[in-house]
């Protein structure tokens, strides 16, 4: 039985800037838990008892967070330069003797799919997923459940299935990786293609639920999905006169003042102060040590740790990075906007608000247009209307 | 200063004891040993690392045993002086932590009665005393023996004739019972057995416990059975492990965004504008306080010095910061003064003694500590926990920053109670205190700049740290951190004092680290930097982001965030810690266990 998993968590996640400027992609919070913790949980629930984590970019953030993670043995190996996934996996070589599972630290996967992968009779197997827009992924062509071809990021949306990057592999794969590595091939999908070319059968299994985060606003949709699993729990103080409906979880030492109206699913971290008379609507997660002042409204948003939101603010479908100080009357305009990404214009399928990077200081009565990204450590003067993206460490006067 | 462990249960005692000793070795580590009852009492001890003992021990079936890591106080580091110590017939073994003050006299008496001593330690007299009165009941013999002893001790004893039983007793040295299922533990520190159980009982001074697989009985001085309450430890083993970091110290530095938040948890409220302490503490602070004495040792002493500036500034109450080892003998005591003792472990012998002295002279006592249930929390009138989690690295890091924050909260609370603080001011302080995690994160983000400076410093033989005002104790702490882990001579000075002597030591090979904040002393410290530069020394300034002038004066500048409005000392401290760490790391020093030092100093 397979007991070891290798989780690749060394990447930066450049497309998720500004949020990944101080933490690796895998540490982005979803329902107040880093993405990587969902992967750890899934690995543990599917029977893994040892996890080897390949870390690189901002590795301290990961190691510090998981110092308390229980029940599985965690070993860290470092990939100093992020050359590619196969190169990342190679760092774990000396810890692997038998067949093992490879997981991507930034994709949420259900434990059932991993269990299916483990039980699969084939020596090599890959979890795949149907996807409407395949061009950002590794497209997998399947014949008789085996991989016939794997094409990384094709120019157009071709094929039907994409690779989840979750594999079951025998330890002999390290020899193949080294072989490819010597020829300058660093991506795991290319190693897999090499194996296919060599005549190896690589079985494919359809994953049940798999989620990827590519752009900052994906955090909102993934948060919305994952927060459904919230169960009601309160360990803080809730004053008389607070209305709570649906599953709402309130952390230790948090205080909710009178007149607040909270509709779950909502997750609120430790040591927060909320209200009086604040409204928190569904699919919102609020990190630790955050303060939300009277008469503010927050919905479908991810508010990270150590944030201050002053009174009469309206934040919807937005992501607010760690340590932001937001003055009163802050308002996000929400809409199905058109966003320019990678020199392409894309109409958003669902409404999005503002993306505010870490440690911004936003003074009172600032309005942000839908889908605009404010970088890390920006300062914005009062009464500003933000109509375009603001790069990190800039001042808007 | 040593670490002790006792085990009785069903597991292989060898494994449990060695495991525990490895956990305890931060308390002292010049030699170690174990005694296991495997039909006969078998003792193995060795100088140096625990692995040296481990190599010697064959596979044994014994499930009862005791162990010890030693940090020499009496007698040099030799195999003979390592614990456990044996009686003449080799049937009784003991381990001891503490100091027996009257051991010379006892030793002479015992020698006359025919006992032969094999070591130079004070501890060995204990086992001979027990042997002298032993008649088949170990607890009675131990109880009778300690009556003759003067000094501090935690003792754990076993006898070959009573396998499956260990006896422990403490007086002014720590000893904790770990409660398991069909097994029980005794140790000087919870971490020793945390892997096996989280249920603990704390012993008071003078209490003796008899432990078997199935029972724990605690007796007071008069041999009366004492009912003890079991307590649950809420932190777990992983906390005490390195979690991928190369050293505990680095992990603990990176812990700080969390610990500076933990120490504030449940204590400040931005919406209500309040600062809350346990009732006992609030009562202590809400009395007439004419002066405050802060007593502490080492890094805690420097936290106290920082606290002096904070408390005096906010409350105008005079604060005297005293080294515990001095205060206990020479300090002035005044009934209307509040004595605040700072001790991370809650077991620092000098600080405890100072605390007792203060109480004897009628002072009210308040303790700032990291360890719940520690002796300090039990003998003081009130205590405030730092809530920093266990700190394993010998060099204190996260506990220092938390101590400063606790002292700041005390200052604010007193100022509030004495109506010296407007609500706007208070709101401002609370608001900005909530930003402390972000300030710390910000500094950690800049570790690459600090590493660059560390490379510049690694081959120097002497470094000066200077600062004015609250930055003066920070320079002392910066120097302490650097010297204790990198073995580079380092000294902290009040910047204005340089020309009154230390200048004589300054050469072009003595880099000076200047802590510069944009306060009323800014011009003065720039002038000091000028004076130093004139003598050809390198100056490395630690300055705010917003300071655009400093680069014209210093050779290098390390920055801390300008947003650190309240307590910039926290961000500065993190810079100093990282600097010391990286210098030591580049010099390949054993960072978590600097030579000759131990984590909690439970001897005087």
C-alpha cells in the first residue's frame, strides 16, 4: 500500500501577484486555511502517513505554518531554483523507495480521488479532469484509458481533458527524470510524454473534484466552494443582539458586538473584532486579528489576517490582503467586467470586486472599480476613485 | 541547570529515557547518563553528547529507570561526575538538579561512617544519605535524607529492591509529573514526556511523590497525602520541533508574527478601547504604586530595561530595573513598590529568590512568564503569561519581544487606571499594536539585506551596538544575541556614553551598529555616527524606511518599516535577532546550543 506522498509547493505563482509577493501560492488562504493544508488533509485522509514537501519560494512561510500539523510525518526538501516540476520532484528522490503519489500543493483535490489513484492496478496513473478551457493546462489525449499524448499549454483550447498533475509513480521514475534532466527537460509532463514514447502504459483516472487557482479572483470562487463545508462553531464572545443564520464559525478570542447580522457560510478567525452593527453575508472568510468597524457590509470576499476595515465600508466579491488598513466609506464596485490578462481581454463569468494586496493603507472614501488590482504596500489618499490597476509600493495622491 | 527524567511503565525504559534526555538537553549538556532496573540496577553514563551514552547501552528489558543531562556546577566534566549516582552497594541510584549547599559537611560525616565517594559532585551525598537510612522503603528514606540537606533540589530515586517504583522530591528546583495510562513520568520539564502524555501534575516545594505504573501518590513535608489536580497541556510535540528550519532559533524568530499577536489575544479591544488582564493582576495594578522594581536575568533583564522606558513614559512612575542575582541580596525594598519579575521559564533560580525576598519585605509581586504552572506563577501575587509557546533555542527571541509587549500593556493599564491616558491616545496605541504582526513580517521579508550585512560582519572580532533612549537596551540585547551565539565579542552602549571610555577600544576594525529612530535624539545620534566615522570604523545603521538622511551618514543601512508607530523596538529587535543568527550561521556556530550556556538557569 502506498503511504508516501510528494507535494510540490516550491512555486511562486506569478499570476497571483500581488498576493504571492510575500507568500508562495500554496499558502493563499481559502476559508481561512492555506491551499496546501487542503492538500495535506486530502493526503492524510487517503491514508498517507508521510508527506515530503518540496519547498522553494518563501519556504519559511510554509514551514512556520505547518509546525503544528498533526498525524503525518512531514519532511521538507528544498528546490533552490524553480526549474520545473520534474526537477522539483527529483529533490525528493532520497526519501522515496517504493511507489508514491505526487500532488500539486496549489490544487484542491478530494481524498476519494487520491484513494482511487492508489487502488488503481497500473504502475503509472494520472488523475485527469474535464475542462472547458484547456489551453492554460497540460492537455491529455486518452486512448483506452491510457495517455496517448500530453501537450503542455497548447495555443488554443484543444482536447477535452487536462492533467491535474496528480500522479501515482514507481520509484524508478527518478531514473527517467534524471535521464530527461540531462537533456534539459525539467517538466514532469514532458517526462511522462517520454515514458509514453518509450511504450509505458500510463493509466488515466477521472478526478471527482479538483480546483485550481490561477488568477487572484479565482480565490473568490474557490473560497465560495470550500466554505460550504463550514460547520457552526463559536469559541469567541458574541454579544446579545447579534443575529447569526446558517453555518458561521467564530474563532478564539473573537468578539462580535451587538447588532451584527451574519449569514453563513462565513468563517471568522481568532482575535477579531466585528461591529457593532456590521453585516457579513455568505461566502466570506475573515482571517485572524482583523477588525471590522460599525455599519460595514462584506459579502463573498476573502479578508486575510491583520486587516482593519473602518466603518460604513462596502466590500463585495473582493480579496483584501494581510495587514491592510482601510479607511471608512471604502467601496468596491462589483460587476461582470472585462479583464486584461496575458495580453488577452477576458469577460468574467461571475462578478468580481477589488483585489487589494498586502499592507495597503487606503484612506477614507476610496472607490475601486470592478476587477482592479491594487498592489502590495500601496498608499491611497482620501476620496480617490481607482479606475486602473495600481502597481505595488505606489502612492495614489 | 540539569535535566532529569524518571519513567515507570510498560515501555522499554531505555528508549523512553534517551528520548526524554534528547528533549531536555537544552537545559545542559556536558554529560549524561541513565540507570535502568533490569533485574539488577544498571548504570550507563558518559561525557559529551547523549549519543555517547546511547552507544553504550545494550538492549535491556527494564521498564523502570531514571536519566540525567548534566551541566556542571560542582566538579568538572568527567564520567564519574555524571549522574546517576549510586550507593555503595550499587542498589540505589539518584539523579539530582540543584545545589546542595552543605554537601562538604555531609560528605565528611558520611565518609566517617564508611561511605566511599566516587565523584566530586554535591549530588552524590544524597544517594549515600538515602543509603544510610534505607530499610526497604525508598520514600521514607528519601524523606528522611532531604531533612539533612540545605539547598535547592529536584531528586528522582530508584532502588533495585523496589523495582517498578520511582520517588521524586523537589525544593526550589523544577519537577513535574506526567500522567499516563499504565505508565507515569517525572521530569524537570514537560517537553521531556510530552510525546507520551499531555496530562501533568505540578509539585510544590517540599512535596514528595511515589510513582508506580498504576499509582501516583504525593505527600507533603509531614508525610500527609496531598490530593493533586491533573492539568492538561495544550501545546504538542510538533511545537517543540524544528519544522524544517535549520535551527530552533530561526524557527522561533519566524514564529514572531504569530507570538506578538498571541500575547495581545483577548487582552486588547479596539472597538471597546480596553486593556484586560486577569482580575488578580488588575487588582495589583489598581493600587497605590510609588515605584516599580523590575527584577530579571539575561535577556529578560534587557526586556525589563525596555519596559522601564515604556512605563516611565506613560505613567511617570519611577522604574528600577535590577538584576535578580543582585536585587535579592542588595536591592532596596519598599512596601509601596510593585515588584515585577520577568522569567521566561518561571524557574530561573535567581529571579525566584528575588521574588521571595520581595515578598518577605511586603512588596506586591507580579510575574511575567511563559510557563503556566511554573514556580514563579505559584509564589507571586499575580502573573501574566506571555503565551509565546515553548522556546527551545538557548538564545531567547520570541519570548523577548513578547515580554516587551506585556510590559507595554502593563504601562498602558497603569496609565489608564491612573487616568493619565486620553481615549484618543489609547485608541491609537491599540490600533497600532494590532499592526505588530505586520511589522514583524515586513522585517522577515527583508532577511536578504540582513544576510548581506552578516557576511560583512562574520570575520570581525568585536562589534559595538549603540542607541539612545529605548534603543539603548536594544543595543544591549543586540550585543547579547550576537555574542552568545556567534562568539564574537560584542558590547552595547548608550550612544552618549561612547566618549566616556569605550572610544578607547574603537579601531577601524570595530564595526558599530547604530540604532537610529527619528525621535528627539535623532540629531545626536547622527553626530555620534560622525564621531565614529572619524575614527575609521564602519557604521551599520538600523533605521526607518522613511529616514532619507541616514544613508549620507552610515556605511550601510538596514531598514525597518516606517509603519512601526508604536513599539518600533519590536521590529528593530527582529532585525538584531536575524543579524545575530545569520552571522552565527555563516560562522558555523552551534546556534541552538551555544557552548557553556543552558536555556533555563535553575541554579544561582
